[in-house]
């Protein structure tokens, strides 16, 4: 008969790459972790891992068994959480993905207050600007930009505007741009995940794309903001990235007579899975924490 402790030891060992590290993560001794793994192999009648002094490698049977073992543990965890939710408690794991800059600047404090209100939730946060897929195992994703594909159900958290900014020092040595065309004569700090398409403006009902000379291409909004503060060039940034720098006078807004393409901060959960009470509670908490309009837009 398969035991959950043995399944957990196997999955943790596979993810950790060693029995010693798995034991540390599970807070058990190495001998106990090794025995649980051996017990699982006896029960399934197959060798799941090749052990050596240098590294641990999954066998073909082990690789095939791993995904099913993960699914069993996840379903048990979700079933346990569902029972607790019926009693009005929010407990168990909650795994989310979020973009790096927004996660550091705004999501971190909101999640801290969420955990203070729900101390039995075991939160795991992965900061990554890459758009993850529904098969990556996240309960929910927070994103800034276009809505995800049909594998997700998206809920709006807050609107987001993009504005052109530059430092006072930069504007002292470069003519302040007044039109979209003027931007092409300036040094641009470009968000590399979107390339030239990020510099899109709407004017008189029509969209225009501007391609300034790039002084820097980088896939992080905080680095872009800091480069703009240092006077390296003009940046097109979400207001949640630079609102404090604007208030302190380190950056100034630029008006070129056109509105940059807006975006949305949203949270999404997989279409194929039942949305948990934890995710619904997180959505409500984030909306309340950011406000309407969000505090970075006020």
C-alpha cells in the first residue's frame, strides 16, 4: 500500500536532486528519507532512482511515476484544503507567479498582509516576467499586460497606464520632446520583452509606433526606472514603477500629445481546475490593498 509520506519523500528527492537535501526540506533525518524512498520502491516493485556518491538520477520508471506522484499529492492537498474551506478556514499551499518589478514594488507588501490574515496558508511565490502556461502548476498568476490565452480565467485587479519619463538632468541637455516624431531623436530605454511594440501611442483615433535609438534594452522595469533617473534617456514605464520617483522630482512626465498603450494588472487561474477559496480570497485582498484607483495612480 502506498503511503503519502513515501510519495512525498520521492517527489522531494526528485526535485532536490539528493536524499540529503530532501531530508533537510522535509525536516527529517537522511536515514528516514532513504527508508521511505526504499519502501515506495518495494511497494511499486521498481527502482525509481539510481543512487551514487556523486548524484541521484531518476530511472525511466521513476520519471514516468513522478508526474503521477505529484498529481496524487496535489489532489490530497486540495481535498484537505477543501474540507477546511467548508469550515471557513483557508489552509494549505498556494503557489503563484508574478512579474519581477511589480512583485518587488507592490505585491510583496500586499502578500505579507494577506498572510497575516491567513496564517495557515503556505504561500510560494515565483517572480518571473516570462508568461507561464497553465501546465506549470501555479494556482494563480499575477501579470501586467495583455490577458492570457484560453487556458486561464483572468480577473482584473487594477488599471495601469504607461507614461514617458525622463530626468531633469537629461532634459537640460536634450530638447524636451513635444510630439511623437520628436521621440525618434532621443535616447530610448527599452523594455526588451516587448521590443519596439511597447512604444505604441494613440493619437486622433490612430495607433503609431515609435522606434527611438536604444541606449539600453533590459527586461526589468526597476532597472529602466533607475537608468532614467540617472539621465541615460527617455523611458516608457508603467506608473506603478516610477510614481515615487515622480513625487520626489527625480523624474518628470513628458507630454507628446498622444496616449501610450495602456495595460491591466490582472490575476488569472487555470480554466481546467476548480478555483479555490484561497485564490478568491487573494483576489479580493489585492483589490482592496491596491485600491480604486490604485494608489500609484493617485
